[in-house]
C-alpha cells in the first residue's frame, strides 16, 4: 500500500539522535508526521495507521505539552479519520472522576508542539487510530462474536487500531461490538 512506512517497528534514523536525560527536540505534529512520511507516496488511512504504530513503538518518548499541562491520566492519542484527519486525545482527570477529550483538526497540527525525549517518561500515552472510511459497508461474521452468531450480517462503523491490535467496530442486531478483521467477510 502506498501509505505504509518502510519499517514501523524501528524508528527513523533521525529519531535516535537524542541525548540521554534530556528532551531531544520539540516540533509541530505536522512536521513529525512529515518526517515519518519521508519516502511515502500517499498520506492515506494506511499511512495514518503506520504513524500511530510507529508512535506506539516509541510512546515512552513522545509527549504533547498541552495534554501534560492539564494533568490528564491514562492518555489515548487517536488519529481519527472521518473525511479529515484529527488528533483526539482522551483520558481522565485525577481526583475528580472526569473524562476529558481534546481535539485538534489537521489544520491545527502545525501549531501543536510535540516533544521527543531520549529517556522514557512515566505513564506513556497509547497511540491509536479510528478510520471511519469503512462506515456503512456490510460484512458477514465468519465466526460467532457473542452474542452475534456466525453468518450474521453486520454494518461496519470504523476500523480501529490500538498499538498493534486492529479491530472493526460493527453493529448487528442493534448491538455494537469489536471484532478482529479475520472474523469478517467484507461484502
């Protein structure tokens, strides 16, 4: 696919010039994405999944100061694709039992600083994707996905990745659930 990085498991060479014990660099999210995309011919949904996978591989070294200033815990940073790219950060605030969602549209990426650190930081983020380009497609369950039986027709809502895990969010018989790609036969 045109949107894949050469090797998502290993970071690009420019990533490893950090000095231990220090912040290596701060750069806009748009530049980080551009650097990760060097040599990629299409910045499509597949590329966004590879970016999230690459960031997940280095999650302990990546921070968004705007998120950290708010003190959000259990951070999930999702590249959401629904006609346009967004960064959606979710988590919770300690001691107040409040869920927090922050959203930056792709046009905001040049103004959103990301910091890269040489040494691992505490409480790394989880990087994910949510791709809505599959919304509305039909599929058939090849195996049971309780409570839905094998052979059930479902409607796709999204293709989601969390780290290296990929799942489809589907709706069938009025229920929404996640299923692995190999459990579906796409129509």
